[in-house]
């Protein structure tokens, strides 16, 4: 049975369009076409878009990538996020023992080509001890040949790789080697100065990881890493939960960019998204408290939010136009990773299509 869905807005080919209808049948999109003047649709939601893209997903559905760096574990995380509207993720391994990276690489090589996994994000362990956040200091170390070898294996298999590191924790020849193999470098968890941040951008860093968080702040006379990134052409990920970054500061960051289309949204999601209200990391219990994830010491430990909720915040709390917020969840993260655009096409599964009402809440049709 085919159903006809006629939203007020459809995000198609990077723009918002009116007057379109989706023919849905067999659990997938059969056709996207103009709505006829005499047609009566089965449903008329506010907005339909492709499932979102998230470049920073530590876990979901009760599973952490660090705890289960296996094919099954990573696919379970992807499935948990697909169920809440995120069609493509970079599973993210945070600072851990070298053996954990090796296990994750093996898993990625085994599952590559499976739906929903766009590559791997390695966040640490080559970060600043001063700006480590919840990352375990036992495993923090400068960038080394072992990590570069692991990344080379992924790139040889054509797997996209995002590496978050502190630029002060790497040598120029190592940065050059990583860039030459096609690794996307992102500044994060860094105590770098403004000059070090500028040098890193010149050397090939093209991104900033969870802007504001775990990096040197800006002040009236020193932009630090935060201000340097905002004032640059680098792509910057932003956690849009109102906890990691206040709404006024998020507005300043997005509106202060010299180039449009360089900011995107990440969830930084942990295992509690579409999962239980707690999980274990580095042997510590992490709980959801008032919408935030905190460890026993009360420190933030990732985020308890998904991309659909983040998108709604970007419109309602940041005051962004609908199209700009959608682009931050769709086109921009793919561009940042030099990945091809994804959209609504014949055969797109229903669980890779997002439908919203006027309050920007996800609905089923």
C-alpha cells in the first residue's frame, strides 16, 4: 500500500522546497514529486528531511564504543541513533589504551560498508592533560607511530577518519603525514595558544571539536583557541544542548563566523541516548542528572541528546532559520569530512527519513 505525504516543507538537494509529496510504500520512499492540485494526502506534516549526520557519537542504546569496540557494538550504536533520526554517524573512540584503538580498527575493517557508519572519529589520546575533560589521564600521550599506523590501515581501506588532537601534542612531520594519508584533523582538548592554533590551521587542521569545550577560552585581548576557530574558515562542531555551551555563547559562535556554512551540530552522545539512564566509563558510573551526564565528581561526561533534539534547539534557542539549522545537521558535516551529499531518493528507508510537526518534534506518519 502506498501512502502520500505532503509536508509544508521538504529539505531536498540542500534547500527547502514547497509543493512536494512523498510516495511511501514497502518501508521506503518510492517517489518524491510535485503534489497535484486535486490530490488529498494521507498526512501533511510541517517538515520532512533526510536523516541527520553526526560526526561525534560515543555511544547509544546502552553501548559505548570504548566498552564494545566490536562490529556488533558499533553497529548497535548506529542502530540506536538511526531509531532517533540520525542516519549516518562517525562512531567515536575517546582516549583509551593503544590496544582499544587496534580493536576498533579491526571492527571497522570488518563492518565497513554497513548502513549508517560513515567512518571513524578518534578523539584522543593525543590531547592536553590540562584540557582532558572526562578523558582518562592514564592514557594521554603525544601522537606516535602506533596511532599513525592504525589510521593508515583505515585509510588504506578507504575508511574516512577524523582525528581530534591537541596540536601541541604532535610534531609537524606527524601532522603532515596524517594529512597526506587523508586524515581530517580537528583541534580539541587543547591548551594551545593563539599562535599555536593559527600554526595548526596553517599546517592542515581543518576543524574544531565541540567548540568552547576543552580548549583555551577567548578573552578581550587573547582569542585563545575558541576565538581563533570562530574567526577562521575551519569547520566547527557545536554541542547544542544548552549545557555544554550556553545559548548566548552558541549564538555568538554561529553568527560570528566569517564564512557561512562552517558550523555544524554534533551530539557528543553517550550510551544513554535511546538507552538506559546510566553507563560505565573508565570503571566509573555516569548518570543522567537534570538532562546532563555527570561522573561521581560532578564533571560533564558527554551529552544526553540526539541530533533531532539538537536541531530543534538550533531553531528555537539559537534563532537560526530553518534551512541554516538543517544544513548544520546535514550538508555541513558531510562537507567537513569531504563526503558526498546524501538526500531523499527512491529507495531511502523510512528510518532514514525525518518527519517533524510545527513544534519541531519528531512524529511518525
